C-alpha cells in the first residue's frame, strides 16, 4: 500500500469514461470476493462464482475498455466470452497453485470445490499426502477437465479481436495457461510444489504469437500433449482390466 499513490495518480490521468469502468469493475470484484472470506467453495457453481469475481470481471472490464476506446468492436456474446476467458485463467492459477495455497500461513487458501475433491479425499489437505497420490492425481485431472470447458470460448474471444497488438497481449496468457494445464495433467508434482512452464518455452510463446493462426497452432500443440497423456491413462487402464 506504500506505493498505492502511483496507482491513484495513474488512475486520475485516465479519461472519465475509463475511470468509471475501472471503478465499477473494482467495486464488483471486491464485494464478490469478500463473500468468500467466510464462505467456503462448496460446489462447482460456487467455484465458478468465485472465479467470476476474481477474474471473469477483469475480462469484462478489459473488453469494456477496448470497446470504449473503439480499438475493438462489439461482437455477439462478448460478455459471456470475456467472463469465460477470465474463468479459464483463474482456474488454471487455482490448479497450479494448490501446494502454495494449501500451505499458506496463518490459514490455507482453499479454492478447489468440495463437490470435486470430496469424491476423492476427506479433506482438501489430504491431496498432498504421498499415500493418497493416486486419488490426488484423479482429482487433479477432474479439475483440469473442468477448466478445459472454457477453451472454445477463449478461442472465440481471441478470434473476435482485430488489433494485432491487442491479440498478442490477450492471447499469450491464454497460451501459457493451456500449456500449464498440459504440464499439470496427471502430474503428481502439483501436490509437491508449484509447477510452471520453462522460461525458454514462455519466451518462444512471446516470440511466435503474432496472428490468430499462431494462437490456434499453440493451442493445438498443447492439446496434443493433453491428448497423449489421456491416451496413456486409458491404455494403462485397459492393460489392467485385461490382466
């Protein structure tokens, strides 16, 4: 907070219309996230609601700023697509940050929905126990599968952008996110420490992402990595059933 005066000064330099958008989104985010100070994330609907407040509203705010600036134009379902794109990013962060969040001092931060993890363990903290690794990975894959339902909306949202610089700045975090999910899928290391893509790989994403074709190509590559992991699981299950 010691540096907040810089934020305030920059905010006051913006045009009134931009200030109103940022003020509205910030108020809604704060009020929404405050609900979860005392409320646990019980259901998948709760999970979606929390992610809406934490990141979906950011997506909506960004879209409103771009539309207000006339750098981009209104497209069908833009609000739903913007929100879904924000949910994709937030869910990825919640998944990859499990170990860091569950070990938070003085109190764990628990954003995984009980409706999901309750199918595998009695307590969310149990997922980091080595003797529960199999259940933990199954739960992890369940969480990642839920996040992947937003991929189509992410691509539609990016395809609607016209300005190359805006496309690049908005799509790179999404590419890093799906790459992170591909890395985390079926990977017990999520429960041993936070996983991140290699810096060299992220640098390549920055360097090679210029057009929508590049975005689709990156999503395809990471989707193939996910497909390979899923096929390995299915193949192993088939072998076990045969013997």
